[in-house]
């Protein structure tokens, strides 16, 4: 019988590191940022698997000013067509409108206004930005 920890033992945010014995291709050699864990279910994101394509290419049909070096990460095997934004810029205007604090420095967002605000922030706060 496997002794599984209860929700209180895995209070988010928590990093889960796959054991070397785990052979499931969805999680083999993965590090998962666990953001929710309760009796109703859990939510986490694989944070060490780059998608191999920059955000600029993913959103090429959109009219965004995206710095060329913004990476995209494969978040996990569930809802792969959905974009979720994990960030730490609580002071951006749109982030205040729609955010879910997941710990002291992780914010979960999913709306386009937040994305636009974060891209504007990235453009104006990078070396050589306005």
C-alpha cells in the first residue's frame, strides 16, 4: 500500500522532482511546480521542458511587440492547446485585474490583457528598452 501525503503536506507552491524510476514519457526527468493540491484535484506545470519555439513564433498571428528571446515552456500533458502565464510581475496593470497568487512570487494568469501588459513590461524593462 502506498502512503500518499495529504493536501497539507504538499502545500503549494511545491517543486516535485521525478524519480529516476519514473518512465512515463509525460513526466520522465520532469520538475513540476505544484500550484494546487486538494481532495478535489491538483494543478501543476512542468517547468524544465522548453517547447523549443519562442513566444514570438507561437503568437505570430497576433499583433504583439514580443521580444525575440521570450521562451515558451511545455507545461504538461493536460490541455496542451491552452496558454497559461506564470509570472512574478504583480505590479503590472493587467496583472492586478486578473491574477491568482500561487505563493509569495508566483502569479497565474490566463487572459490576453495580462499578456499584453507583461509584454509591454518586458519591452520597457529590458536592456535597451524605453
